[in-house]
């Protein structure tokens, strides 16, 4: 059974290890700790049998929710975890005062793009060369209230 909950500071070492497995340029444990402590940030984790299987974060920046660090362990993908965590994350962002949400996603990450589109996000721009390892453009996606 999958449960979505707020990330705790005790989760950070596991989340940082997970990020190293998934992303070529992972955030460090130090960056997670610094970001986690900001008052306008919330991270959620998905758990399955006491194992963290997914993570996502949101930060309210003047009424806009910036979504970061969306990840699901490869062996748990295509089981609805990404959708569950994103739906809860949008609610957390609204609770923080965000009306609109934005995120960047690798142009070639079609699974994530489809998920975001199914949640109401649309592509509104591109950041050429945003990702360095390996080099790839980022799509800028938005979920707008109006």
C-alpha cells in the first residue's frame, strides 16, 4: 500500500541517496537540508512498506509554486505513484498560497511530460541546454489557475 506524507528531516539521507540513483546531477544532502528548512517549502514522500519510493517538492515564490525534485524509483514507476504525489503536492502548494505552478522537465522525458499534461500542465517555453549531464533542453511547463 502506498502512502503519501510530508517529508521529515530524518528522511533526507534516504531521499539524497535516491536522487543519486535517479539524476545525473543530484542535489546533495546539504542542499536538501537547507531547502527543507525554508518556511515556504514542502516536500512529500511516497512510501510503500516503509520504503520511500517517490519524492516531490514545492516552493511558493510570490504566489507561484515552483515544483522540484519529482522522482519515483524506477522499479515503482507506472504504478500511479507520480500522479498521487503530484496531486498531493499541488494541494500543499495551494496551502502555501500558490495559485499557479511551474516546473522544468527534460525534453526527452516523455513519461513525465505526459503525466504533467494529464494534470493540467502545458508547455509554455524551453530552456536550451538547461541540463548538462547529459546535455538536453528543458521544457518549461505551467499549471495556471485561470
